[in-house]
C-alpha cells in the first residue's frame, strides 16, 4: 500500500515538474519573441532614420548645386556668347550680346553627373567632357530631377505693399489674367460660399488683403476708365462677417496658398483656370509671392504674357476673343519651346518685346505669319515698367527618396545684392561677412545669392 502511494506521489511530482518546465519554456519563448520584435523595430527605426538623414542630405546638396548653377550663369553666358550671338543674328535680332540665358531650364542636365553615371554620360556628350576619371560623382542616387523655377516669370501679388502706383500696376496685370471671356461663367454664378464675386470685387479683394491700409481699392474705376483707382472708402466687412470672424492680412503673403482664403478664389475651378493650372508642375503657375515685381518676358508662359499685354491694351480683340487669345498663347508657347530648349532668350530687351507684340521687327513679322495678331498697346511706357528680360528670384525644388524615407525641399533664392547689415550688429551677433563682399555702398554681394525661404517636408 505504501509502495503504491509512493509511486503515485512520484508521478505527481514529475507531472508538476513537467508543467513548470513547459511554463518556463513558454515564458522564455514569449520573452525571446518580444526581444526579437523590439530588436526588429529598433533596427527598422534606425534604418529609417539613416535613410531620412541621407535623403535630407541629398536634397540639401541638390539645393546647393542649383545655387551654383544660377551663380554661374554670367560665366556660362560669356563662354557661349560666340556661338549664341550668330544664332540670334540669324533670327533677325542683330549682333548683340545675349541677355540672361535661362540656364535653369537645363538644371537637371547640369546636375546630372552628381546623380548617376547616365547623367554624367549625357552631360559629357553635350559638353564633350569625359567624366570617366572623375571622382565623387553619382553619389546622389536617390535624388529626383531638380526643378528651378524663376519666380520673376510670374505676377508678384506682394507688390501691392510697395505703393499706390504698384497697386494699380498689379491690378492691371490681374485684370489681364481674368479678362478672358471664357471665364465669364465663374463671375456670373455663385461661389462655393453662396456669394456672387465679379471681376472688380476679386481684384479689389487681392489688393485690400495685402496692402497696409484699411482703405478700399477702387477696382471698378480702374476697369471702367483709366485710372487712379483712388478711394477714401473703408474696406468692406467681408472677413468680419465670417464664422469665425477674421481680418485681412495687410502684410505680404508667406505663400501663394493664402490667396485661397479670398472671396472668389475658394472656387477650385477658378483657381486652376487663373492661378495654378497644374499643381504638380510649378512652372505653369501665373502668380507668385516672391520676385522683383517686373515679369521676365523671356520665361513667362503665354497666359502670363497675354495678361501683361492686355493690362495695357484692354480693348484689344485678343483680350476679349477667346479664339484669338488661344492663338496668341499657342504661338508664344510654340516659339518658346524652340528657343528655350536651345538656351536662346526670345527677346533681347523690353523694347524688343513691345515691338514684337505690336507686329514690328525684328520678331513681330515672323509671329504675325504664325497667326498672332498684332496688339495696339495703349500704354507702352507702363508696359515697359512692368517687364524685364532678367530674372533674379528663383524657387528650387529638390526631392530625394532613399529606402522608406522621402524628403522634399523648396528653397527660394534671391540673386540680387542685399543691403549690408551694420558692422556693429554683425559683431554683436558673433557673425562676420567672410562669405561676401561689399561694394562700398552698403550692399552685400554674397556669392550664390540669399536664401529667403526654406520649406522641408
């Protein structure tokens, strides 16, 4: 009997031990799985952080390379002038020194050797340079094509803060954008917020939202007569009546998207028709919040050029006839496709542009044969003040994708000489001007321009 009980007790103890061993093994398995998962998560996080850092470095490097391209434009222009000048002469523009060439249109080709060996081969074939023995090229493997957009090829809405004259010039330019009769439907039906917004209201809304004062801009008089657009009436209470109520900015805009808050521009269809036809292609924008004010007629698209000319000749049939407006835009786009791709500026001076749209030599007769009807410019002096043939402010778009990381950088570079900060301030801030030079007039000429905007996503 005792022997049977002893055997039973031994079996019970063995069973408990087995259960404890299995429980311990299960616990160890769970701990091992948890440790493995933690190691995997930490490793993945470290890899993503590494890729993020590499992608950011590549995008920043692309911005630096783009700045070098822009800074080198005068040197490149002098180098190719012996070839470019005869080509321009063949186009009937005489043996003149070429104006600024749109080197930024070929930015991706120039930066190509830093992206890949294929890019180096393409650049080498064009420049007749052998990159085979070059070192430290092709390292930016995750970099997408770099896009440089000259903001001076767009109408700068922030010019409304400069003076009352600048406000009138801006209103005329915006008027040229929206005068197209094909847009009538947007101004004859209700906005998404249930209101009617006609053209004068839209123009006045842009000016009043940005300018410093609280006086309403008289866009109605500007459209009806010549005119001064002077007014003593207070700005309307549109923003005060919103829920929640707000106020006008009365300051320069930080981004173009802020215009979407304005009455009328909340309509996506009107926004795409007038401001940004293709959000994925910044080259097609017509407006900007940067720029020197005058529009570069060599790089502005056909829609912007039509707006400029119509601002100073609103009674021209091209400004009221949709088919003639389309012909003008198509002709300019076709000619630009041939000239800009070759690095040849279409117009050598502002006077050359005005003569061309009036149908006069050297380019006017050729464009007339292509179907473009000459304009009768009512205010040639005003148009000349609004245009230029040289860009100074540029947006650089650089994207890099490495592994699971994606970085997009937009930088705005101002190539104009900037006012030099007082020496006392620089010393107090612990800074020096080693990177730039002074021309003795209180203006700093920092190589590579000044960064005025940076956004990283």
